[in-house]
């Protein structure tokens, strides 16, 4: 009977700061933004990148750095009031403000030390009508301007009350690309930051995280909104960083299980190659390999079993991210061959001629390109006509892993 073990890898959850690896450059830069905010010259920022690249886990780490539970530069600590929220496709300009307002109020209420010190803040809260009741009165339409002003008023009172207690306030807004353009996130960010400056609330910073579409949504909402932010795009981790993620996870497992779980160098290499630096892939492949191990030494056989067994890593990634695009939205095996060819090209653009030269019939290629483009499964090059590629590298990684399974 196998010993039950605590699996340290977390494909379906945020990576804990204790085992977080990589992103050293981004962390250092954002620590600088926090220091500027503390000094009264805030720099708002965006972290963008495709699904599975680790945006949410990075935000989780930044929360710990901002609130002081982890020192920055390994030395000093910040003491920001850090507000975290996540947006959804159904959010509106009013509900975004409500989320920030409620998170801010809840954070203060849960911290007895801050609650005792924030006397003016709580007196102010008592004297105004509750945000939801005020702006969602059945007899009136929701008022964006009033809601925004009330949020700024609240922040101003809070900062004045806690001036010597906190370094400032950090708003970390994850999944910022998800609301529709009608939610006017760009307009909110522009007006919110301007009002804060006018109220002399200069130690407040906004961080957004989302996919690449976030920039255009901000711009479509307010033309100058993207200029508020410094933009940092996350790329896949290097092979060395990927190995560090695996090693950190197994070190954590040894501490939790009270016995050592080893891994062969070849197994680590295979995990790094298959995941291609995508944090979600690393966590999923390593999680499944850990589950497949029976002798406390993960080898290549464990990795392969974890990836390709029923319900294993490949099935999980497909169900969560890619299966709908590759199988459910495509009924033709010939169309899938076009995707397979594109997957081999990774991030490079391919032409119609390239695909035909691979052995697929000309008419099939034309029909496939038309269908795949209309369904958003491939993207055209808007600068060079007739060139196409997969929307993300991670989709290509999954397709190649799937093909490896069938060969």
C-alpha cells in the first residue's frame, strides 16, 4: 500500500510565496513602484500575459510584499493597506467601484489594530449611506460619478486617519480584462487617479493584471487610460527557473511529509521541456508526476504516467483551457492538422503556402483558415496579409504534448 503524501504542487491554486520562483526583474521593478508610492509619487502598473503564465500568483506575492509579511530586497518591509479583488465578465462600472469599496471596508474591519486607529474613517462611514443602497435605489439609475466620488472620499478620510500608521493603499485588480468594454474600466482608472491627485492622496497605487486584450479595452474606454500605467508582459520562465520551481516544491514536500521525495535529473529535464516555462503547466505536470510516484523518487516513468494517464496532466489542461478550441469547436481532422502544423511553428507566423507544402490539400487549407479564423482559434497578422498563428504559445505546447501522446 502506497504512503499517502502531501502534494506540494498546486495547478488549481495560487502558488504560495514560500515556493514562488522567478520573476525577479518584475518583482524588483514593482518594489520600486511601491517605494515611489510610499514617497508620494505613485506609479500605476499592468501585468499582462496569456493564460497560465502566472499573473495571479505574482499578484499574490506582491500582496505579501506590499503588506509587509515579506521584506522587499530581502531587507526592509512595506506597510501598505493592500486591497485585492478579481473582476468578472458581468462586472459594470458601478460593481467595480462596489467591489473596491467593500474590500477596503472589510480589510479594515478584520484588522483590529487598524480598526481602533481608524476613528475618523469609521465616523465617516457611519455618516454616509451605504454605497449599495445609495446608488442602487430602485427609483433612480445607478450614478457612476456619485459612486466614484464616495470611494475617493472614503480613501481620503482613511489616509488622513492612518497617515502615520500605513505607507499608503495598493489596489491589486486581477482578471481586469474580463469585463466588457461597457464596464468602462479605463475611464474609471483615469478619473479615479485624477481625483486622488486633486485630493492630495498621493500614496495610492493601482495594479491591474489581465490578458493582452486589457490594453485595448482600457483604450476603448478612455483613449489616454493606458498611459496611466507602466506595462510589464510576463514571458515563460527560463529552464533554470523552471527547475527551481520543481526543486522548491519538493523541498516543501519534504518538510510537510517529514520524509524526502527525490527526483531524477532526467525527470526534471522532461518536466521543464514539456512545460516550456508556463507556470500553470509546470504545476500541473509536476503535480501529476508526484501523484504517479510510488517509491518517493520521481523518474521519467512517473512523469510520463502523470502526463498521459486518464485524468492526468494532459486531460486536466485540455478540460480547463484547450479542449473546447481543439476538439469541440472543430469537427474536421484536416482542420486539426492545420493547427498541428502551426503548433510546430510555435510563435512564428505561417503562410497559406507553408501549410499547403506540408501536404494538406489547397482547398482544405483555405476552408480551414476561414473557419479557424472566424472562430478565433487562429489569429491573422494584421500587418502582413496571409500570415497566421495560434493565439498563444501555451496552446501550441498543449497540442505538441497531445501529439506526443498519440505517436
